[in-house]
């Protein structure tokens, strides 16, 4: 799933070539463009179709593109999927622009009861979590078999987080790499995380909780500019390549 999230940052020919290497025979690309003043130029995702599994991966965004979203707790909330709770307006609007394409691809490619997975890094992680929620709360006949996010920002209010945790128990994995700052934002208490944390410490070990003294504490709004600078530890640990490397090394140690 981390490699699939990383692949979402590549161009379409690379996605298709890699999909074939992974054994997926069908690929659908999803793209939408935005107009100013929306801070993103566009949003992208892809869906892989195989005999047993479907994977939709959402592309992330540079933290600098999301600076205002990540530092501002006053962003008006947006109604949550199926009327459950509320979500961050910017994340909801980004998924809304892609969702018809994603839903059409899932309907088309799920022709043999395949399992469905969502994944993404950073903003893509927020979209993956919300996609799982939309599929479950708006179309209860189909619930994703897994949601994997990497460096996901806080995405929703406590009500949706609670309902999501109940619906996706044992099917959600929210990875946070060491001092990655993005999962610490937007600030609480308006926005919350879903559960299922998997924290990667400085040695690459994966924990179900943040070790005592490890990981960044919640930061005040005044520190956000420094924390989101390209040279900060919080941004280096946010890189999708850092997640892939850490998890590959963890897998090798287990193997």
C-alpha cells in the first residue's frame, strides 16, 4: 500500500507499467483541475483492477500547497459522508471532485467480488480515509476491505472519527513516520484523527502507539511556518519515500 501511495505521484505511463509488473491488468486514471482561489491546481488518483483486488490510490500534495489548511482551525466544516459528522472543507471538496470517477471505476472493475482497498500519502491519505467513509456510509452494500494512510492530516470531527473507527475496526492502518508534522495538523480540538495508529520510530520499528517521548507534540499555530519548511525534520519525515523505505526495512527485519 505504501508503494501504491508513492506510485500516485508518478505519471500515467509509469503507473500503467508498474501496475502490469504488480499483476494488475486494468488501470483507470482520475483527474480534476481547480481554479483559484482553491490552493490546489489539480487532484489525481488511480484505480488498479485485478482478479482478486482493487486498489485506489490518491496522490498527495506538497505541504506548502496546504499550509493554510493545515494551520487554520477555523476552516468551516463540511457535512460528513452520509450525514455522519463533519469533515475538513478543503479535503471534502477535493474528494468530491474525484469521487464520481472513482465510484465509476469501482463499479466497472469490481466484476468478481474483488476486495477493495484505498490508500494515499499526506492529502492522499485524508482522501483515502474519506473515500472509505463515503463508500461505507453512502453505499452500505460495499465497505472497503482496507484503508491504509501514510502521513495523513487530521481530517474530520470526533463524531465521524468515532463512527469510522467502529465501521473500520481492524481494517484501517494509519502510519505516522517519527516526527512527521503533517499528522499533527490541522490543530485539535476541531479536527481529529481516526484510530489504528502505526507509529514508525527513529529506528524504523513500528508501534501501535507513540512511544513515550517520541514523535512531535501538538504544535501551536505560530510554529507551523517553521515546521512546514522544506528543511525541517517534520517535512523530511513526511516524504513518501521515507515511509516506503522505513516499512521495507521493517518488513525485511520481520522476514
